[in-house]
C-alpha cells in the first residue's frame, strides 16, 4: 500500500466517522400553535404566541443532546412569539442568554415554514422519538380543541413515547378525547363538561396554575380569558399537582412530562432528554 493510498483511506475514514457522529439520535416533533390572537370574554382579544424560553430552552437542550427537531403547526405556517416573553426575566435576568436562545429559535430550519399536522399524520409517525409542546397562551386557541392534535397524541401515547408539554402547552392534551371542540366550547360557556374517552384520564400532571393565571389576567385591564386551564384539566380527569406560584415544577407519569410555568423550562428539557435517551437504549 502506497503512502498516498494510506492517506486517502485515513481521510475517508475520518469523513465517515464525522458523518456518523453528526447523525441525530432521533427526531423530535415540536407542536406549536398556528394562531396569535387569543379570544377573551366580551369579544376582546389578546396578542399572544409561544413563550420564547418555553420553546427555545428545551429546543436548545434537545439539539445539544443530539436530536433533530421537526416543527409542526395545525396550518403549517410560521408560529408567532409572544412579544412579552422576549424578556430577560425568563432567562434568570441574563439578556445575553435570551439573545442566544432567540438565535437558536430563529436558526431552526423550518421555523418560517412548518409542516402541517395533516402532513405529519399522512407520513410515518414511527420515525419520531418523542413529542414536545411549548406554552404561551396560543395553545388555548387551536391545540386544545383539535382532533388532529388528538390523533398525534394517541400515537405517542400508544407507542409509549415521551410526550412533554410546558406551561399552557399541556392544554393540548385535551384534544385526545372524543369531542375536544365540544368540551372547550362548554368550558367557554362556563359549564363543567365531562371528558369522554380521554387517554390521559387519571395521569398525574401539571399546567399553569390558577394563581398564576390570575396574575396574568390582572394585566388585561379587567378582561378575562374564556376558561382557566387548570380547572379544565382537573375537570377532564387529570390528577393535578402544583408547586408554589412561579416555582419550577415538573410532573412525570409514564410517558407524559408536564411543566407548570415558564420557570420549569430547564427541568422539562432535562426530563425529556433523559426519557428520550432511555428509550433509545432499549
């Protein structure tokens, strides 16, 4: 073997090793709302979207852990950030970290042109290792009442694959029942409906707590949201658990990971990465 041949083989081997190292451990589906205007009582509206840290911090940790993110919205459009969430208070007061996470989100390949849920459902759902649902108030608009969201959730539930949601993100879980639109409409009318065939009945979970929602409502100049998420989840049959308002809180039950509020972002990310890594070893 000539010296030239040895060098060529060494270079080829290095390239192959680099390609293998760069291969993702798996794909994680990230479900975001298509909407950015939250209806309030008395016909008023509130501009909303995803919370930057609730999306960006777990996204950053998933990427660092070797996972590829695939973004999906109901309509297949670009999701909107809640402008109030672009605030250093959600990053331990660190403006530089906030800006770094902004760049992580802005650099995601499909951030301006996501897949639609219909497209994802028509594809191979088995390819995805897990599902992540960020918060912000936007999921209250089109993820809690959506049969297509319910179909996604049933797949991950039946496969026992990790499903994680943070803050208002867990409200999407209500779509995995027989009539999610009817359930949400009844909540908006002030009724106490019963969920039928909800796949998460009896699961331990958390969501943005009533005291936290009351603080949010106090910023609406007397307006109110259509229903409180915590009451909606408890009424459907969720076994709810809360920490002191604005304290990090993550609840894990079987394949489901839920975080209570924006300050649960790092712990939700850690729990999701751990579950994904554990599943990958099986």
